C-alpha cells in the first residue's frame, strides 16, 4: 500500500499549497502523485523516490519559474472592458438618461453617472463603466 501513502502525502501537500499559495507545495503534491502512480505500477521504493525527485525537480526548476513569470504579467482587458478608465469628449449633451461621446475614435451613447449632472458639449469625461452599448461617464473637472 505505498501508493496510498504517496496519495496521502499529495493531499497533505495540496492542502498546504491551498493555504500558502507559494506554488511549491502544489508542485510537490504533483510529484507525490507521480510517485503514487509509480508505486501503483509495482516499482520498488528506490524507483518511487527517483520518480518523486525527478518530478519535483522538473516542477520546481521548470514549471514554477514559468508560472511565476505568467503571474507577474498585468491583466489585459479586451473589448468594451478596455474602454473603462479612458477619457472621452462629449459630442451631444450627456444627462442621466442620454447623450453621445467620442470614445477611442468612435461615437458611443452615454449617460451621466450622477443623475443630477448635465454635461455640456465639448467637456472631457472619464468612462466609469460600460453597460451594454452605453458608456457611464463622469466629467473630468469635477473629479477630486
């Protein structure tokens, strides 16, 4: 039953990874799973330890640096999500219910974030969110 012990070690290491989020214990848990498979096939203790060491080395020396590099990259937004935070110019007066802005070279329907505001033509606004095909905006001059 050595495969069961390796499986138990993998679960324990996986739980440790869950709480630490270091990418070390999770890779060691994967290595323990490899050792469990090798033990389940019937290979002896030396072969199990060799499989554990090889899988752990591959995970820690190859997979972990790649994963850390990917985690450091900033999130990229696509589609309408990429427009949030952009500056736009009012083309048609923007109220709480309607208006028109020029955003990234395109005209978008818009409405004011603050229902009491009326934003005049030519004012610069920030896009706070996109609701369907409507940009929710707030004037630049009123921002703190």
